[in-house]
């Protein structure tokens, strides 16, 4: 004669069986939910609690719990129940007040809110202010800068240069060219204290200057390789010499498309004369105040970050050697920058900035009246 609590029988419809099977097979299902689904499927197959427990390596009590939950609530019974906790103390009105104050006001004696000043103003904790700001993507402590080009040919130049990046011409090399002037050879007044476990590298705040150099660089957008030369100055004479270096490095059967900014050196008479004798060169000028269109600027940032900023150079010769070493290391394993935005994407972004700027100007003007 059998004694004890009777075991609830489980019968599954085709729809419920498919749902449970999905929980078991789907890779992104939480492991706890997948285990519960396997328990229910085992019970529905007629196995006892002990048999299912042995197969899933859990206790018979665990199997009994999820068998009963499924019988009582169905598939929803396999989900975790809401956990108990303290009741909410900050209502929607208070959250809205914090957001409005953050966006539309300034604290006394400051340009932007901090979590502490907003906490004092709103009467809630600093951690609560931080959670509200994170939830709505507010970062009052951060600011970004932008500059709008006033070039009358801005649209045409953007389309021209982005077209080169996204669809370069056949039998041609596209080079982004620019010069980085006034690289300083800096030496610290005291020896560096090297990094140690638990301590970052330390250096003296003051430094000694040992001269400057200018770097001319041409970035091949297809391969990422860089042609670079250092010169004492960055005049038209040096730029023409650099063009001669480019001429030697690029195979004679290829046309050369140069992406340049509007610096006077690039349009000087000696440069124009040299280009006239080399018809395979085609110049594409970026709009004024839009150097971000020139990919070599991004490479200059890599050079500064990885080699120049933390470097110690006791002479211009050491600085030039460090720059040359960086170029060689880069060219040993070059990686091109991948340009993804179309000209229309860029123009829409600029138009959005312009519209926002005009709206703010109009609002400010009407308020002042």
C-alpha cells in the first residue's frame, strides 16, 4: 500500500511542450529556467521525482517543488517570483523634477550640477541622483566641442572626399597628406620613476625643451601604410621635397589622389609648378575647419598617444629617431582605418547640429527680448 503525498500528474499540450523544449535548447536561456523545463519534461514523461532528480543531479524536493508550481501555474510558474525589498521612496514626480532641473537650470555659483549639489537641491541622496542620471543618460560633468565649417563648397568637398574613401578609383592610390608641426623634443628635469607593482609610472611635472621638428606624412587609405619624413621647417620647399619622396615610393603606373587641407603651403607657386610637371597627381581639398575628414589626422593622434606624449627625448635627433621607429613598426603590421559613414550621413549630422544651433539662438534671442 502506497503512503505519502500523491504525486501530481502532468500532461502537456503540443504548444506547451514546444515552449519547454525551446527553453531547453535555446542557448540564451538562463540555466535555472532550462533546468526547470527539463524537470517538467521528465515528469511529463512519467518518471518519478527520484528518477528525475538523479538524472538532473538535484534533490527530489526540488523536483517536487517545480512539479507542483507547474501544475498550479503552468509555464509562468517556472519563472522567478518578484523578490521582496524595501518599497519605492522616490516617485515619478520627484524623478521628473530632478531631470528638469538638470536640463533647464544651473546651481548657484557653478555652470553645471554635480550629484552632491543636486542631492541638496532635490532632497534625495547622491546615489539616487546618480541612478536617475544614468537611467536617462545625463552626464552634466561632461562636455564636447564641435566646429561648423563655413566653407561655401562644403557639401561638394565632403562628397568628393568621402567618395574617394568609399569608392576609390581604379589603378590609383589615395593618400591622406598633412604635416604636424612643432613636435617638441622634451626631457624631464628628473629621472622617471618606473612602474612597479601597486604604483604607476611617475615623472616630474617640469621639463626641458631641446628643439622641434615637423613631420610630413601620407597615409595610404587602402593598406594603412604611412610615408613620413621629418624636416626642420614646414614651408613649401619642404612640402615639395616630401612630394618627391612620395613620387619615389608610389609605383609609376598608378595615379595619385592627395587629400589635403587648405594650408597655404599646399597651394604655393613652387608646389603648383612641381605638380604641373607630374600630371598623375590629383588634389582634393578638405573644407575649411573640417580636418576630421583627413584620415591622417587620426594616425597623428596614434603617434602622439603611443610615442610622443610619454616619450623622453634629449635632442631633436632622438625625437626624429623615435618618430621613424614608430612609422617602421606601424608599417610592419599596417591596418587601414575603415570609413563607414556616407556623405549623406555626414551632411545630415551637420544639418542636425545647424538646426539645433539655430533653435537655441532663436530661443535665447526671444528670451532676451
